[in-house]
C-alpha cells in the first residue's frame, strides 16, 4: 500500500472529513470524496483510522465552546425575546464563519438532530443537557414548573426552524436566493426567527390557559 509521506495527510483527512460529514451526514459521505478533497491516497483512511466509522468518531471531538448554549437561556432575568435571539444567532453562526470551525459546529448540530448511530449512546447523551436547558427556558416563559412533552415539542419546533437553514443551505439558496447571502441577511433571518419563536411560545402559553385544553402529557 502506498500512502503519502506528507506528515499532514492525517490532518487533511480530518479537515476534509469534518466538512463532508457536516454537509452530507455520515451515511451519504463518501470516503473516496474525503480522500479526494484531502488530496490523499484512496487507502489513507484505512491506514490512519481503520474505517469510515472510526474516522467519524475521530473528527467528532468538538471543543466545548461549540456546543455551549448562550448564557441568556439560563439567566432567570433574560426576556423571552433576548433568549430566543441569542439561541438563533448561536445556531446560525456557522453561516457567517469561515474555516473548519463552522463545519465542526454544523457537524455537532447534525448529530444532535439526526443521530448517525455511529457514536456510542454515552457520547450521544451529551446533547441532552442542551435540550434540557432550552426546555427549562421555555417552561419558565410558559409559566410551567417542569417541562412536559408539549415543551419538548416546542423546543424541537424552534430548533427545527433554524437548523433547516443549515442542513438545506443549497435548497434555500435555490428556492430563496439572497435569503442567506451575507452576514446582514443572516442577522435578518435571526430577527425573523426570533419573532416566529416569540409567537410560538405565546401560542403555547395561551393554549395552556384555555379551560378545555386537556393534559399535556408527561415525560417517560
């Protein structure tokens, strides 16, 4: 087997894999495409990492700052609008950054909402605290003592509005050219999402105040 003697081949493979896994997901990512982007021999992944799954696990070691939620979500004095705006800005930040960092952040988000099944249950469980933080923030602004299934649903709905702009960037650019064209446009999107988020939370709050609304469902 011939593998390049360039000492940076392993690093190039990691950078290329991070970008491709982030944009295509684990299942649709091709090791051939990763090697081509890294300008590496087709056998390089086997040489340095063993297989595709091992490569994925290797790139999936993001710094803590990439998964940390904004402080507004845990600040009891933060308004609903301030918390949602900070949340959406954090989620959409990869759209305005360059380099590996946005790819790595996108990879983290993708694994959170579309688990690959490659990581161990223990590794995937690391995302639960973020979900709980968002749910408790929403429960507080819905005047609920503890999150229930409706709050879970609300949290997924809010996150989904933002992550689709990351995962389906090509479709967004095709169907709505200019929506995410630059940092200013992305900030406009953050403000719109914040308005939508405030409306969704307001709707949930009103539903809870309705006399005949019934049970919300408790968590398992």
